[in-house]
C-alpha cells in the first residue's frame, strides 16, 4: 500500500529549478531513503511533501487526500500525522527534558491531562533507553543523548509517517549507528513509515526498503536497494561506487 504519493512536483526559487517532475510513491510501514548530492533538492522535496513549501505545480497525496488541494487549516490537521526530525532540530535549552517532550503534546495535540502527559513522556524515554532523565537540563546532556531526546520529541506525537533530514550528518560512527538502529526500531516496533534523507549511502542500502535517488531535481533511480544497486544511470553508478569504495584495508 502506498501512503504518500507525489505527482509531477515542480518547485523553483526564481530561476533555480529545484524539483522537476518528481513523482514518487512511499510504501506504507516501510523505510524509504532519499539520497543524492548536496543542494539537489532532497530537503525541498520533503518540505514540499509535508506542506512547509508550496509546489509550483504537481500534487502531493497522503492516503486518499490530496494535500496540495487542502486549505491551511485542514493541512495543519493532517500534518499531525507527520513527524519530522530536521538537522540540528533544536531543543529548548530553558526547559528540562520532560518539558521539552511534553511541549508537542500540549501545544499541538492540546492534551491537558498532566498524568497522561507524564506517562507518555516516561514511555518514550524508556523506549529510547534513557529512562528517568525527565528532570535533566538540556545542557547537561551529551551530544548523543540530545540527539536521542530530539528523536523522542518527534516520536511522542505518535506520527504515522516520520521524516528524518540527515539525522546522522556530523555524528561519529558509533552514534550514527545508534540513530540508524533507532530508525529501524521505529519502523519495525512501532510500525511507523519512515522517510530518511541521508548522506550515509551504505546505511541507506542496509536499512531502507526503497531508495529514491535525486539528481538536480530529477528522480534518476527509484526502487529496492538491489534494483538501485544495478542502475544504468552513470551518476548513480558513480555515487554508489565512491560510497562503497572508501575502505582501504
Ligand atoms: N527557501 C528557499 N529559498 C530559496 N532557495 C532555496 C530554499 N530552500 C532551498 N533552496 C535551494 O534549493 C536547492 C536545493 O536545496 P535543498 O533541497 O536544501 O538541497 P539538499 O539536497 O542538500 O537537501 C538549493 O539550490 C537551495 O539553495
Ligand atoms: Mg538538505
């Protein structure tokens, strides 16, 4: 089953044509990875899907609803089904961990029941294997813990689809592995559809069910890792070759 579909999306900023005729399908309860060079439109594609950017033409569908045809209020309502974890997603330094996690429940879901909120916060901290840190200040956390709390914050709304924009960029290999494993657990244990933009091509081939390769706003490969691995497209071939040839031992 397809949960998200785009049809012929185009998006320009003045004369910078960022997305050109992008049609993709995201299968439900899968992990889809979007890869490609920097500046090639990956973030713009995701922002257009979740409605943060308006396409010049084309359509975005979520299940049986065309998001690009909805008014702002209806779009905001549907967007509660989406979670997103952007690069450098900032936590509020002036609040503790528990308050940071409670924030989306109070502000977006308008949950007022204090005990219910505490329970959800505890559950999510247990799930990311950082139990009992509700009262810690954000600046007391290590970089890795911060990353995981940021992750928990995008998860606490129990989204149907979770978008990650380069969650491992700039992290050391051990922490990258932790985050990639969390993405897999989110998908497998919580049945959440994950859409992951990543620079880590080996990780994408390891954890994704589907890979979408974007080059200068065009989809140049789209399929299972096995299908994309044998793509005829020169750019895709080069990119994969470089990504897997770094090992010199
Ligand atoms: N809000 C914006 N206004 C103008 N140009 C933008 C905006 N967002 C992205 N761009 C441009 O769109 C292109 C693609 O950007 P982006 O999707 O962020 O690339 P990436 O593949 O690295 O995520 C870049 O040329 C970028 O400068
Ligand atoms: Mg980007």
